[in-house]
C-alpha cells in the first residue's frame, strides 16, 4: 500500500527522498524498479536539479550501478 503511494507520487520534487527509501528498504522491489526507470527516463532533468550531487552521493553503490546500467541500456534502445 505504502509502496503504491510512493510510485504514484514519484516526481522531480521528491525523487531524492524516495531514493533514500528505496536504498534503505530493499523489499520495495517494485518501487526500486520504478525509481530506476524514473531516473533513467528523466536523466537530463534529474542531472539539472540543484541537489543532483546529493542524489548521486546518497545512492548506494548497488543502486548507482543499477541506474547506470538502465540509462546505458535505454540509450542503446534509442539508436
């Protein structure tokens, strides 16, 4: 139930907070997948956020690798 709310409300305004939740509670796999998709689909907008450096710093190594792979795969799909 809580996971559904986070998925529905995921936006540029709250992505930093939701990333923290995803990293802390690995049981939210669906939310984790949505966050990865959101970050990769909105990479340019996310990278322009004032707190972009904070987002990168708070990502666990595992999630950072997962997001990076998702972005790379998505960029190949656009070719």
